[in-house]
C-alpha cells in the first residue's frame, strides 16, 4: 500500500519536502531510509504528529552528517547507540537511527543493540500499531512496510504486543499500553491484557530505574486528557508506584479534566512573557492532595523529581491550605492576600485556582493579575533621605507603607512620605 498521496494531502508542505529530501540523500548514499513509529500511525488515522523518526539501513551518523550539510543544519550524534539528531536552521529536529535488533539480558534492563534490517527494527518495537514504516526511497516513496500487520490492528482499534516477553523485556510498556489505549479510544486484545496483568501482578515495574518510572508517569500526566489513563492506572493498581496512599477519586479526575480544558485557552491573561504553566506538575499536585508532607518527600525520592517539582509539591501540601484559609473572606484586604500568597511557587498558585472555593478565586486572580506586579513607591533610599538610620525598623516601615499602598490608602510617593511622618 502506498501513502504518497495521503502524505501530500495531510502533511505540511515543508515536512513532505523534508521526507523527500531524506529519501534522495539516502539514494545518493545507497542507504534505504524509512520514517517509522508514531508518525506513521498518526498519519494513517488522521492525527497530526510532526515527531519525525527516521531509521537508516546503514550508518545513521554518517547519513546525518551528509543530510545536515545539505540542509545547513547541525548534528548531535551518539556513537554508542548509532543515533543522531539533526537540527535544521529553523530549529526543527529529526531523530535518525540505524535499523537494529535488540536483546534484553534481564527484565527491565536496557537492551544490547545489534545492526539489523528494517524488519528487525520493527519487530523490536512495543506494539504492532507502532511497528510500521514508510519507505522514503525515491522509486518506492510512500510504500508501507508492515511486517506485523499493524495496519489491521490500527483499523480494528487494537493495542497488541509483538511478542510474549514484551512487558518483561521493558515494563515501561505497561504505561505505554494504557496511554495509547486511552488516547485513541482503543482496547487491548485479550492476550495483551493478560500479559499486562501478569506483569503488574509479578511487579515487573520494580525492575526499572526511578528515572524511567518518572519519565513514563510524566508522559501520562502530559496527555491531553490525562484523566482517562490515570483512571485506568487506578483500576490496574498502578498508583502505588507513585505512592501507595494516593486516593484517586472522581473529584480529582474531574479537576484533572478541567486542567486539560484550561490548556486549550492559552495564552492566559495573567501569564507574563517568561511564564509557562507546567500542566503535568499541576496534575501531580491534584494526585497528591490529601497526603502528608513526608509522603510528598517520599514521592520525590521515588520519582527522582527536580527541585522545582519537589518545592512546588511541598508548598501545595504544607503552605497552600493555610494561605487559602487566610484569604477565604471576600473582604480580605489586598495586603493580606499579598502576604498569604507571595512566595508560593508559580505552579502552586495555578493549582490554588482549582483547589480553592469559588469565593476565594477572585482573591487569587487579584494577586496574579495585579498585586504580584505592584512595585513599592518608597525604598530604603527614600527612608535615608527622610533621616532614618538603617536597622530593623527599615523593614517594618517599608512593609507598613507597602501594605497601605496595596490597600489603596496611599497612591503617590508624597502621600507615602506623609503617611510615614504621621506614624
């Protein structure tokens, strides 16, 4: 089956031309070139996916260097794995690898890699729907390579493993099976689901590194509608790998769904130019809601979380509830709102919008849109000019004047000076 016409119709012109160029470079070097994996899967079902993964029957690094020269790009190569990344002048990245076979020495271990043909490369992949390739060779451009009948499974909406040891070789495929099943509304075939449940019961996930576990969890949290795969994880008793005390109820699933909706309303009016919401982190805060601070520290260690993640999660558990209680009254003064929320990590503040009662959201939005950007109209230099000596009283005066400014009791520098003198 040839997909050249579909590629011309569905792909952005620059991506189509890029694939043609890859095929031409391969032809010149006498290498067979293929685009593989999720790009092919999503092209066939009509879902845009511009993650271009290329495999070469030949030396991938040599190919990447030649192709990069022709495109005036840059190459980052990894000799050990026979892979390279070409970054084009516009910043677009292409992953390039030598076709290979893999052998796993034990469950959860990284594989031993050997060069192979395209058929070997497809047979090492996780599921049949991800084990298709499209030939980029000039005279065969667009031809589907489907040695495992992945197209039939794609048409039948089936998630199917390629071999019996799939989950044993790489237990992270447990998360990927759930992710693809819920993203596309597919279902695992009976055999695959049986192997998955066996792998979960035998605790195969305990054989992988903390970093790989973290990466798969974050990928699920980054799904457009993460509530679906998370609910499937709950049903399969997989939340314990994040923390055994997590209670994922319908309220939390509903909040996570709302987070996904929020993502579609970008840009949000209170975001500064350098700010970007980490939606995976917000969803993780929702998952951990109700745990103790020590439990959050345990989660951080289990998943080897970054300092940013750890501090934001700890703040959501230890500091945010008190802050929300402080500003819960509609009559709360702006200075009190500022005092309660200032210093909380940005993502914790975004999470607070979903955790707070409706009556408190106005106070949070006031802080995000106005209060946090307010600059003091009086500085320490001004106090010196008024005759004050540096000391503890400096901070007291500056804080009191700033609070009066936030509460709109003073609006100008002269009013601030009069305020100080009256005190």
